[in-house]
């Protein structure tokens, strides 16, 4: 029966890879949230600009324009702040991606070692079985042709 000599290490590396994948997924979700928040703010700006154009058709007052400018300024500040957070998140996401790639590489290296060790085991097992079958065949031949006179 085949047993991989580094099976415990392989299992640990597999768990590490899964952990790194989970960490990467969480970072990716955070990145997506920030990206969606920026898109949402930009959509709100577009909607507010369209609403302002409609209001300006019916009113000559400066109040809607002032409200829009304050809103636009606040939302642009939010977009800028979210953009900074997104850049930081990009760096964190890239670091997690590199950790995941490294964990995958370490796990894969042990899988390759296991596969090579298994191939050597199968080759040795096949040789042993072939030698055993040859021995049985030679004993059978000896009994049937040499040991019993015709």
C-alpha cells in the first residue's frame, strides 16, 4: 500500500492554500464594495445633474444650483476618499494574490513530489508482481515439463 512520506506537510499546505484563497476572496469582496460605492456615487451625480437640468427649466432661482453644487462637492469628496481607499485596497489585494500564488505553488510542488513517488511505487510494485508471476510460471513449467517424466 502506498503512503506518501510527506502527506502531513501536503495536508498542511493544502489548508494554507485554502486559507490564503479565503483571505484573497475577502479582500476581493472589499475591493468590489469600494468599486461599487464609487460607481454608485457617480450614478448619483449623473442623476442629480439630470434633475438639476429639469428644475432649471421651470425655475430661475439660484437655490437648486447652490444645492447641486454643495451635493456635487460632497459627492466628489466622497469619490476621492473612496478612490484612495480603493488604491490601498488594490495594494492589499495584490499582496493577498501573491500570497495565494505562493501557497498554491508550495502545495503544487508537494503534489508533484507525491505523484512522482506514487509513480515510482507503482513501477516497483509492477516489477515485484512481474517477478512473482515469472517465478510462478517457472515453477509451473518445472512441475509440468521437467519434474514429471513423459
